[in-house]
C-alpha cells in the first residue's frame, strides 16, 4: 500500500471516529499496526490531521460560533457562560498534558493497551446508559453549571489513555452528571476545538522541525479526507444518540477490542 492511500484511509478513519465514543486515536493506532507501519513514523501524522475534524465542527456549527462571537462583544450572559464552560473544561487537560506528555506519548505505541481500553470503556458506557438518568432536554452548553463543566474537563483527561475516547469520556461523563444526551454530545464537539487544537500545536512544536515536504503533503491529504468524512458523521451521530443512545457504540468497542487482542496475540 502506498503512503498516499494509507493517508487517505487513516484520514477517513479519523473523520469516522473522532466524534464517536469509540476512540479515534485507538483506531488509528490499531490501523497502523494492522497495516504493518512503523507506529513512530505515523504518530505525528495521526495527531496533525485532527484539525480537519475541528474544521468540520466549525462549519457545521458556524451559526453557534457566530452568535457566541457577537454575544461576547455585547457581554451577553449566555455567550460568556458558553466560553467559560469550554475554558474550565479544557484547563485540566492542559495541566496533565504538559505534566505527563512524555508518558502519554509512550502509551500511544501500545496497541494492547488500546484494546483493553476499548473493552473497558465499552462496559463503562453500558453501565452509564443503564444507571444514568439524564433529562430528555437541556439548556444547551451555556446552561451547563460551572461545577459540571469542570467535572467534564476532569473526566476528559481519561482520554489521554489511548483507546478511552475523548468524546466518549466527555459525553458519558456529562450524562453521568445529569446533562441531556444532545447537550452532552455538543459540549464534547465544542470542547474538541481547544483540546485538539492544543494537542496538535504541542505535537507540531515538538516534532514539526523533523517533518519533510512529503510528510506535510500526506498530512494535507489525510486532513482533507477526515474533514469530508467528519461533516457527514457528526450530523448522523447527533440524530442517532438522541433517539437510541450509546449502547451500539459500547458493543462495537467491546467487539473491536476483543478482536484486536485476538489478532495481536496470534500475530
């Protein structure tokens, strides 16, 4: 398989999984392992294509971002609460990411850890789906209490373990704290903007000088594939989880994790 085709496939995989509670990082690690690529050679690529998913959120929710921007100029309460909630939820990831960045990078090469994280995370989703009782409707991201926003940010830090899923941790964490499904999903989408941007900037700062022209071309190709895919996935995902919940994604995680363990054991 050529590097160009691999970049397209990995980009599509990123777009498919970034906003689903199935762990995009875990899937990219398993995919590069399955394709027989050197994990370290694709590590920066897997992170550098994440801004494409961020752009998809900005495009799909441009009106929300526009309204918040206008509201900030007028010091509107709702806009200020929207930004406040995202910032306080983002802050724990900044602290832990800077403190344990080297340890996190080491874990990114552990495919077995990814499989176990997928399985355990799937079981956790089933448990939360069964025992959490979120309201049918909610006040939106700006209406999430400050304390709840902070707790969501703390739970998001679990996603530093590859295979846990950033979106899964934030969405299910929010639901466990009493946030409705739609608001929980959108909070996760919007929180991805500062979180993924920060992670990408940090990685490019550390490794950007080693990137060649060919590397940047592959990143551009993968980003384009991820952007188009994410545009479709996000709209479908919100409709699905609002109606039937997260159980299908939980069972998917368990099956993929178990299959991955079996394959790694036999390989």
